[in-house]
């Protein structure tokens, strides 16, 4: 057993304690349904990241906080201890299974790891709900029939909101932006303000009446649009904060008897359960958008890295790279074209424009090579020819190129490298 850093322990105690107090303070006295159970998500996220040797300490702290706060709200000590231990075991089982499936590094932005996270949370929450009810009946703490959906939805939605919050903000350190466009940051800020305003309009009765002169809450799903916008602009950290804010506004107003779910007669017939399903859908949408956004950013970073590598290689070896579209002969250039040949890419937009600068004695041969490549002949690989530069003199170029054949045996592109042969520079 190893004790976690004191700063993390204190932060965990504060965040877990406040969320647990909030949830138990807004618990339905009849159904015992809470405004989700985000404290379970905080435990789950912590165990998803913490070394296994620290788990006993996190477990002891969790049980002490959970049982203590339950006692403050009048729950019998034995029931408090039983439910706190069961909740810890459920979250620990989900965390251990997810770590085996997702591997390292721990992340919820990869599609496979996100899939296993959602699946394990759903399965674990349902199994834990029935286990908790069975334990309560088995020890004789309750004699009435309990609704397992109350336990399952509270734990499940709380995990979907709380765990990504911990995972996203773990290791956060304030720093200057690494070049993110300021426009994107402002979009995230505007989206966050719009989220708060739209959530208040949708779920707060007095606000809706004063602004819209109506308590019809047709805008209840508008905040989801801004959750997506925040996920796109502020990445997963902003998205997790947006979910917490939305859960607070929607849940608290529903508990007070306001909002579209206050008089719910829907699938579950309980306002707090209905609003939790709404928040669960918001969490899933935000997680999906954050994963898609992370995949896009990773692809862009990889593409940029390869661009830098290829440009460095071309610069260091004094070569040019070209790509020709066989359908229209358009050409794309990479490398120091102006420095090596004294020309700009706009002066060589097509294969025809390039051939016009090839020495008349070499032009027929170069054109024949180009035609062979356009027909898919991989044998026309290398050649040397003289070329008229922008400095009005001829240099000798070495060309290595080949066609790129598509899956249907058609030539998709023709690509290659041009290298300046310094030995024959100036030859007519």
C-alpha cells in the first residue's frame, strides 16, 4: 500500500465531499433518487488513473466520506457502511476491467477505450444496483420492494459525468496556449455562456416566465448543442465542466419542481430519474464529440509532423517533390522550387508547362516517359534531362518517379523526386 500525494488526497476529499453532500441534500425522500451520484464518478475516475498500490488508501477515504455524509443525512450506520462498500467495489470493478481493456496510457478519447468505458459503466451500474438491493434485503435492512433503476441510473450517469472530469483534468497545469487560435477560445467561451443561458431558460421556471412569458420548455435540448460546441472548441476539459454545470442547473431545478421533467409521466414516471437520463444522453454526446475531436487533432498533428519531416528532407538533400494528376495534368510541388530552379509553383502549374522548359533535344524523351507513367508503366522510373530555369540557363535534373495505381488498376497520381545534378549545371 502506498499513500497518494497529500495534495491529491485533499482535492479528492473536497470534490467528493461537496458532490456527495449536494446529491444527498437533493435526494427524493420517497424514491431516494438523487440528482445523479457524481461522487461515484469521482471515485471511478481516480481508480482509473491511480496505481493499484494506492487503491487501498483511496478506498478507505471513499468509504469514510460516503458513510459519514450518509450518517449526517440520517441513514442508519450499518446501511451507510454497506452501501458505501458496495459502491466502492462496483467502481473498482469497472476501473479494473476498463484498464485491462483500454491499456495504457489511460484515455477516453480513443474510440475503443471510450466504447469499453461506456459498456462497463452501464453493465456495472445495473449489476451493482441489483447487488445493492439484494444485500439490503439479505441483511434485513429493508422489507419493501426497491426500484433498481434508482441505483443504476444514479451511479451510471454519475460515472459518465464524474469519471471523464477526473481523467480530463488529471495532471493539468496552467500554461500558455500552444498556438490554439484565439477565435476558437472565444467560441468556447461564448458556447459556455450560451449553455448557461439556454439551460436556465429551459429548466428555471421564473427565468423562462420573465424572458419568454411562458413556462413551456421547448428549449430543453438546446443546451446539448452548446455542449457539442464547447467540446469542439475547448476539448474534453471544457466539455466535462459543461456537463457538470448542465447537471447542476437541470438537476437542481427539477428537484425544485421546475423544468420539463418536473411533472414527468414518461418512461420512469419520476422527475429526477427522467432528468438523469437526459444528462446521461448529454454526457454520451459530449464524450463522443470529444473523442472525435481528439482523433481529428491527432491526425492533424501527425500530418503536420510528416510535412515538417518531408520538407526537412527535401531541403537537406536539395530535392523537389512533385505530384501530377493524370486526368488534367495539374502539378503540385514541394521543396525549395524558387531557390533551386528560380521558379514559383504558379509558373509550373501543369505537366505541359513543365515540358515547355525541357531542352528541345530531351523533350520528346521526357514526354514519352510521362506518357508511360500515365499509362501505369512502372518501368519508366528514372531519367536525366536538361531544364531551363528561371535564371535563363539550363541545368541537368535527375528524375525518379512512378505512377500510383488505384484499386481498380487506374493511375491515381504520378509522383516523384527531382534532383539538381550540380556536375552538369549550365550545360546547353
